[in-house]
C-alpha cells in the first residue's frame, strides 16, 4: 500500500473532530496530521503539517472556513479542500466552490460516503453531496451572463479534455480515452485552468457543463 492520506481536520467542535479522527484512523490508509478549531488555526496547521486533504467546516469562530479557503490554498498549494458542513444554502455552496474547494459534503453523509470523498478529493476528483449536486444542476440551468471567460482561448485538444473533465473523468481516465500520457493530460488541465481563470477541476467541470462542453 502507498503512503497514507494525510488529513487536516478543521472544525470548532472537539467532539466532531474526535469522531472524524477515530473514523479516519480505522481505515488504514488515512492519518490525521493536524486539527484546528478556526480558520486561522487551520491555515497555520496546513502550513506546518502539509496535509493531502483538508476537511473544512465553514462556520467557525474568529475566521470561518469560507474566508480561510484562499489562504489555505496559498499556505499549502498541494492540499485539496473538502468542505464538511451542516449548511447547504446556495450562497455558501457556490462561494466555497468558487473559492477553490474541490468537494462539498454535508454532515448527514454516511461514514462510507465521507471516506470515499476523502479518497476522491485526494486524487483530484470533484465530490458533491447529492443535495449540493441538485443545486449545481439548477445553477447550470441558468443563462450564462454576457462576457466572462473565453472558451475560444482553448485549443481543440484542451476543449476535448475539458469536456471529459466535465464528465468526472480523472487524468488517468482522460489519458486512456485520448491515448495520451497522464502527464500530458495534466498539462492540458493546467492550461485550461490558466486560460479560463479557474481555480480547480470543480470549477472547470461547472464551466464546461454550463457551456455545454460535457457532450
């Protein structure tokens, strides 16, 4: 088995953190490398522990999770952020995704759903709670505003890759589908994010779906 997934827990309730730590510790492929009770502590812990995944509550004292997302991305660029919260209102959902969260789960998710989400987010795959996915679909049905990011900036190959990202494919799956190397696929994805001014694959998938890029 490869290295264990390093997880940082950021939640202001000690009982919640203890329960999550116990759950993750039982898997054998995950380890908790830090804990935080507010956004400031989360940024400091991420900088010190260099986690693979940050399990982040949105509502915390001093600095909430939503305000901390951009700082977390700067403090630990390699970490993937998985929001785990009780709140499913549109404002928080889309703000978290736009800020750079790769996944968004609600606290009524099952333990198996949470563990699967941690693994998927670590691998760079977007993960959304079913209720959040419904909100995303409603958002996708709205008309696109005038202007914004220019899809013509993409090459034909990048547009093709973007469509596959929107279908939820990993880089390895995209590479196999297009008969290119995973490294080349990763370069295409990076170029797509740069050209369209997007933060991560979740935003790219939402963008592609709204533009009709998923096919």
